[in-house]
C-alpha cells in the first residue's frame, strides 16, 4: 500500500512505462514504483485530487480533479518529465478533469464540470492537449464521462443524450 506518515495516499489510477508503474493518488501526489525492485522510489506533488494519468512523449499527464471539493474543483493537468520526475507545467482545462488518454500524438482529458442536480448530468468537455507544445489545441462540448481510444477513434459514453455510446474520429474531430 502507499502510505504517507501512516495515512493512505488514496491511490486512484495508474499507468506503466519504461520499467516503472506510476500511481496518481488523491492526496495530491504521483508515486513512481520500480517494477524490478517493487519499491516506490520517488514521489512528486501535483494538483488537488489527481484522478487520471497517462504517459505520452516521455511525460506523464495527470488530471487534477479537486474531486473532494465538488463545488470548487481543480481545473488543471500536471505535466511530469519522466527523466527528472518533476512537474514541469500545469495546463488549465475546464473544471473537474478526470479520465485521460493518449493516441500517441495528443492527450485527451475528460472535464466533467460541476454536476447539475437539475439535469442530473455533467456539462462535460473533451480537451485535446498537443504533446509537443503542452497546449490545449481543441475542446469539444460532448456528453462524455469516460472513453477509450481505438484506431484513432474515441469511443465514449455519457449520461446525457440518453446515455448513448458515441464515436469521434480524433483526426477530424467529427463524430
């Protein structure tokens, strides 16, 4: 288990690359675990309540949801250099970012916004971050809560629009 001073760090999601497993934890940290020794060998502080993690272009991208403060969520994605294992940038996206994925050239993060009890749904967005510039290059207003990327297409679902599964071509943005 991941513990800090006797307290659980609340592991949330993980990804693997180059002989390491990286775990984002709700306590605001990312821990690196060496797969040969099975030991945590480094920890870096990121934003509030990281909720998703992926590896792309020699970097980790970590969505900071602030999910434990639902009326005042975080709205950033931390970028961690894998060589130095330090946070090099925070990218601003819409509030309450969660799941995060890569297609090899871009990183896609689902920002849920704040849950609307009137509609019983989120006002979600899907952001594309260019891995060369670490800038948001596109934002799509679509009813999305979770997704996966297969052959250049995002397969996603949301609670809105009847809870349908939809597909979006990531190269064209059409879906």
